[in-house]
């Protein structure tokens, strides 16, 4: 085993969590709610608003003349959503490992629902 392979390489999601924590440490949080429920509620609102911004990059309005899809703009809006989802995860004390565990658990439920005609 080489030194490169024996050293723990940070997981991508761990890296994203670290970057989010660093960003949060830079922010003025005077208006950020004091309690977990309030913070999660505020983050839900932010996620919804960013999802609307992402939707606006698409031609979902069938009654309008379509414009070329701007994939770069859509990616930026999606990453904005990721910022708030990661922050909500942090607020709920979820680690990247917890997220994987919950994802696997819920994915199996969803697969079972598909097998049984949910």
C-alpha cells in the first residue's frame, strides 16, 4: 500500500459539510432563528425559493415561447439548494454517514413501494 492509498482521502460529502460550516462561520447570523425548529423552517423556505429559481430556468410554461435552456444557470440554482440542504442537515445533527444510512433506508422503502404498486 502506498502512502497515497493509506492516507484517508476526505469524502466529497465530508468536504461539502466542511465548506458549509466555514461559510456559516463567516456569516452574520443576527437574524437567523435561535432554535433548531426555526432554523429548519427558515432553511425550508430558502430551499423552496431556490427551487422556484431553478424551475424558472426551465421552459415549464407551456403557453410561452421557449427560450434556450441555460444549463449553467440551472446548475448554480441547484447548488444553492445544496447549500441550504447541507445547512439543514447540520442543524439536524446529521453527518454524511447519517445521510447515507438514511438514504439507503428510505431508498429501500421506495423500492419496495415500486415493487408493490405504491
